[in-house]
């Protein structure tokens, strides 16, 4: 797994307490080639392992990103896996829109901030650890509904727009990062419908064979990432290893 990266490589996983993020960490810790896993989350992790370093930080804030940057202190990061995202938030009254008149400025701004702005701002903050001559892979969770070309059903305005913006930001920064590190790979990943809190309110209509466990998704996504090369930087893939149109 991840043979592109060196022995004892350093991985940083954002959203470590979420379903997919936690499953990715478990997979990484089971790999003998991994030297150091930095698990970043707003909440305290119960998981303990000699190769695991837990960092409590809210990367949706400038203070949280700065705290992580200082923690890493410029050390090379070989894998940055971003697993944070939002689709609904009852406390903020954020829900996917079915009709145009349901668009709400505050909700739209919140979803765009979490799904699009935060990953890009995070990568900007960690740039010293990503540039250089070491192999580095940035894998950031997107969603197929963020594909403009694949949009055939409409609805979900804020979420679709945020993931489309996410993809554009990742594509754009992949170009800049290539100039700063020729061995960098930036990937947008669609995990499929995963049995997590994000999809929970929408699982009723999902066939059981298309509702994936976080562990299955983590295994699939890490395999997809393992098959990519520097020529694939700035591309968009699904959990089965199939490219997705922008």
C-alpha cells in the first residue's frame, strides 16, 4: 500500500474522529511501512498506538490551522488525508436544499467554508511540510454530486457548489504545488455513500449493497491513492478507481 511513499512515512489525517477518517487511521497503523500518523480532530481520540500522535485542533479556524502548522514545524508530510466535510447541521439549521427558494445565505456560507475553503486554507498553512523533494500525496474527500458534468438531478445547491469549488481549488493548488514539489500528487476522492453521521438522514433510499462501511471505504480509497502517480495530480476519482468528470 502507498508504495510511492518512503519507508517510515509521515501521514496526517484530518477529521480523525469521523467514520472515514478513523478508518483510514486504523488502516495506516496496520501498515508496517508507516512511521508516524498525526490524527487531527476537534474531539479527543480514544485510540492509542506507539506510532500515533493525536492533535486536538479545529482546522476550520485560523487558530486551529496555525496550531497544527506549529505542531508539524515544517517536517515533511508524505500523506495528507482530509476527511472533513458537512452536509447537514441541525444546530445551524443546515439541510440540503430541494428547491431554489430554500437557499439560505448563512447556510450556504457555512457549507462553502467547511467543504471548500477549509481544505485549501489547511493546505496553504501546511505548505512548508508539503513542498520540497519528498514524495507527498494530498487526498481530499469530495463527492460525485460536485461534478458539474454529472449533475442530472439538481437540488442540494450548497453541497454541490461547495464540492465543485473544492475540486477547483484542489486542481488549482495542484499546479502550484507541482512547481514546489515535482513528486506531489493532489487527488479529489468520492467515497460513495458511507454509513456515517453525514449520510445517516439519507440512507433510507440507499440499497444495502451501495451503503458502504467506513472500513471498506478506507481500504478502497487508499488502494485508489496507491495506484496514482505524479501525472495524475489534480484529478478526481471514485472509490472504485474510476475517474469522475469535472
